[in-house]
């Protein structure tokens, strides 16, 4: 019984010499091919470091490297490497500063605030979201109210504190006297 062996490592495509030659020609950064279903940490750090979100990482892995991966896989990798799985915009953090319970996540006032954050971030908004946003906006303006949230009662509209609640929310990070509350446990 005879076994065949391939030639030396330099004869196979994709070896270190081949990768160095591609880099010297100025092509984009090459990463060694991963095992099936695996992505190298070096490549993931590179993609995350570029500021790509989960879907953009999945799309880049497929189009540029031919690797099929999922957003859940990206999140799992980020958790395993102590990286935040979601990067929320400043507008999102300012308009929804609370930890919203699951039972309150479908509330129309929360959806209004999330849509407003997306509009401020110049993201595309669907027609239905735009109409719902406009309806709540008109209601808040006509009543002169802002959005308030507590975990016991959910979202509701309340009168703003003069000089304090200048945006669409009754800001839990600011006390009634206008001083800043720095301990999140006191306002979440």
C-alpha cells in the first residue's frame, strides 16, 4: 500500500510565503483561513476595531473572506472577549436611560423614543414608524408632557419639570433641584 504526499509546504497555495507575497503586492490584509465555522481572533479583533456592527462583520466575513458566520456568533465572540455586544448611540442613551423591563418593551412611548433616537442618528425610518412617531410627538406637544418610566408602572406621560426636562423625557439622571444623580441605582 502506498501513500501519496503532497510536495513541500511551499508548493501549496495559501502558505505563509504566498501570503507574504500578496501583502507585498499591496492587497488588503490577509488572514490565515480558519477551520470550518471558526474565525480567528486576529480577524475578529481587526473587524471589531474598524467599528463594524454585527451585521457588517457578518457581511464582510462572507464577501471578503468567504466565511459564513452569524450575528449571534459575533455577539458570542464579543462576550467571550469582554467586549460590549451592542454599541448604543449617544442619542439612544440620552433618550432611553432606563433599564426597560421585557414587559414594557412594546410600549408605544418607548418605540417613539427609539424612533426619535434613530432620526437623530440620521437612520432610515419606515413609513409606519414615522406615522406612529408623528402621532406621539403631536400628543406630547399638545399636552405639554414628557415621557416618564418606572419599572412598576411602565411608560406614561407626565408634566416636565421647568428648566430640567427640556427633551422628550422626564430625566431620571437629574434631581428635582437640578443636581446630577451619579448613582444609576437611584434612577433605574
